C-alpha cells in the first residue's frame, strides 16, 4: 500500500512540474531542483538530541547566511572528522565511535547542510565541502571518514582543497557518477526533457561542473591521500559498481568488498579493519 501511495505521489508531482514547465519554465525548474536537493529526514532538535551527541561538545560555525554544527569527543592530538550522508546526521556514527575512541583520538562529527542541527533546506556537495573546509582549518584532522554522499563529498573536498593536514581517508558506500543519481530522480518523477536539461544547466551554472565531471572517480584520480574504500555487494541504494569505479581511479587505496551489510555499512569486523587502516597500518 505504501509503495502504491508513494508511486502516485511522485508521479503526481512529476506531472505537475512537467505541465508547469510549459507555462512557467523557470518556476518549474526551481521546483524540480528543490524536490531533488531538500532532504525529508535527518534533522535534529536541540531538545531531543540522541544520547551519543549529548555526550559531545557542540559548536556552531557560520558560513555566509548558513551555520553548521560540529560535535567533539575530546581525546589526544590525533583528530578524525566524520562526514555523514543523505538524510542522516552526526548521530549515524554511534556504532563506529567506540572503535575510534579506543585509539584515544579526538573525534569530530559534522552535521551537513539541511541536516541535524545545521541550517538550510538545500543540500549540495560543494556547500558541504565548504563546511568540511572550515572544520579542517579549525580542528586540523589527519583522517576523514565519510559515508554515502558524505564519502563523495570527502573526495570532492580533498580534490579541490588539497589539504595537507589530511593523511588518510575512509570512504563507505559512496556513489561515483552523479548523473546516475540525477537520472534516477528524473525517472522517479517521469520528468520531461525540458526539466532534465534545466537541472543539468543548474549544476553547470552554479557549481561550474558538468554532470560528467561531478564524478567520484574523477575526484579520486586527483588524490595523493591514502585511501580505504568499503562497499557492500548487496547495497541497493548505491550500487557496488560505484565503489569499484572510485577504487580503480584512486592511486593509493585499499578496497574492501562486504556482503550483507546493505547501505548502512554497520559491522564490527569492518570497523576493526577501518581502525587497523587508520592506526596500525604502516
């Protein structure tokens, strides 16, 4: 029943946007982008923070008209920055935190644009990367860990900003080709070619990248940072082949194939391997 309702809902929105594109094309394009870029889940309330985040020191940073939150579990001079994915927030790292805390490291988790306690309604990778850049300048992390679109943002960040502070990166279940994500959205709503073209133009105009260039494997090909990628063969959100594309383009990377973890990638054995890569590998 839920699937039927969702199908009718998405197709109805798509039909409305398609009809609008012939009368008010600019408004139709803005609406299509808004539905694509605005997360429906992942926001947090200060009054009802998950217990994991209540244990951390919270700090807010300003970026133009926006602000974002970080959470710090204080440790030694080794610093790890955690970057969550779409419709999530900093609390998604609850299962990994115990493994990282064993090292005594200082751990920083960030709420992305329009997620957690951070402001805004729009999520996009370049803005998320700006958040990361401010956090890197402030906390000087040696290690970045990103999940899903957060992992792709880490790749974009390091390829653009080339931070010398970051020595290793862990990427979990991340997509490579942005065009696949956008095309899936277009197919979901059955949007017409006018809207499809306008969405591509939006990215080229605002982010100075074509959809083909907005690729995790291209970002990874520019990295000298040591990397660790894990992707599950049963991931139905981001296909396994996406992780392989990134790994094949990255010069200095370890690629781990998992099974049965799905997209969340929560697993004790995997987290042990992540810890070994960060703290024990020579």
